[in-house]
C-alpha cells in the first residue's frame, strides 16, 4: 500500500505560566496526567490516523525544549520527528511559519494543551480542503467558535463570541490538505500586521484562507479535555481515570494500602500505610508513606510522608513531609495547612 506523508505540527514553545511552579523546570506538555505526560495523551490520538499515511512529527519547541526531544526519542522512537526552535514566541502562526521548509502536502496542526478523543478515519480519502474539529458547548463566550454558512462549511472563526447562538468551539485540532496554502495565508497575515499584543494567531490566518475561498468542514469530537491550568488538569485526570486509565485492581494487591478507585499507581511507585484515591495518579518512582491522598497528581519521584493532600499537584522529586514549625518554600509556592 502506497503511503502519503502527513505532517503533524505541534506548537510547544509556550512558557506554560498558568501551570507554574510545575513548569519552571519542565515544559507543560510533560506535566503528568493520569500516569502519562500530557504529550503522551496527545500523541496517542495519532494512532487513529489511517495507515495510508506515514506520520511525521514537526515539534515547535522553546524553553526546555530539549526535554521534549528526549521524551519523544525515548518513548516514540518509531516516529520520524523534527524539532524547530521558536526562540521568540510570537504566536501560533509564527511557530508554524518557522517550520515552512519542512511543510508540503497534507498536515495536521495540534495544540498540545488540549486533549481530544475522536474518529480520525475521516482523513481517509476525504477530499476535504480543510477540517476543524469542534465541540458544542452551552456557553461558548470564552472560547473561539466556528461560524457555519448555509452550505455547511465554515464561514469564519470568531474569538469569544458575544452571543450563545454560535456554540461550535474550535478545540485546537486542524487538517489542511495543502500546507503551502496555509503558509501563504500566514505570510499575508504578517504583512497585514494582524496580531494581538505582538502574537500571530492561527485563527486569523485561517480567516484569510476562508476569505480566499477555502472550504473548511467541521468534525465534532467525542471528548475534549483541557490541561492548561491546575484546575483543568485535575478535572482531566478525573475523567481519564474514570475512562480507562485506572489500575485500581492491581493497586489493591499492595499490602498496608487502602485504595479508593479510580486511581493510577505506577508499578515502580512505593506506597505504604496510606490511603490513595479517589481520582489520584502516582507516577514512576513516587514514594508515599503514612498519608492520605485524594483528587491529586504526583509526578515522577515525588515523596509524601505523613500528610493529607487533596486537589493537589506535586512536581517531580518534590518532597512533602509534615514537620512542625519548619517550612522551606520556593518561589511562588502556596501552602495551606
């Protein structure tokens, strides 16, 4: 079977400020979620791409980008990958434009802080010029939406609409049959200076393409999860544990541990004399002793001793121990007792 190459562009150069302090030392795409990095959940979506395509990753990286390259090399060595550095983050369109020398033919653009579950078989001999994946929501006013014309194709993308009639939220997942056409639209966007606070947004480039006659259809996603804030990360962790990421049955075999499903506990984590769950994820190398942890995520090699945690995020190699009267808290740390 002859294979066509499908380029997958993933902009990942943002600083992830909404997830600090976790993102001071790792890119937000590598933050732990339900036993995996956020990026792993994104890349798992690609398994649904029809086999008529040979997938090729184009990763746009910036701050701590070497960690992303090391992660993909270790966990996805079978994927052909390129890395483009965006030293001066000037928006999504700018990130894609930096990779223009690698782009030809069909492409996907995926924003790596949103996770979706959808059927990608629509990419098989679809004949579509472009596709935007969308999710109907009750109140779309804080999102970007796709406004459809009478012919069913997208007329324009609207950021933060003022009314509720247009509720098809774009989820940060796009297909373009001709990547060169997108690059030409981005060039026009930059020439016309269409930016917000110095950042060039992809939606504006797409609107230029729509003005030029692009026929963009929509596909509704089954699931849309956000991983861009602590609250959203915990909510996504809850959903994933309730829908396939749970390994409570295996975790219940551990002695001196009470498990309240659903949870994910990595086989290489140490847990003793503790209560874990519900909706809690412990990554590889975690050590938990004499503690109660619920609705929380612990990253790799985190240690918790003699503590009660709820709705908490604990970074890799962080240590939390109850010790009366002694606190050593780093920058922007928030402590509640």
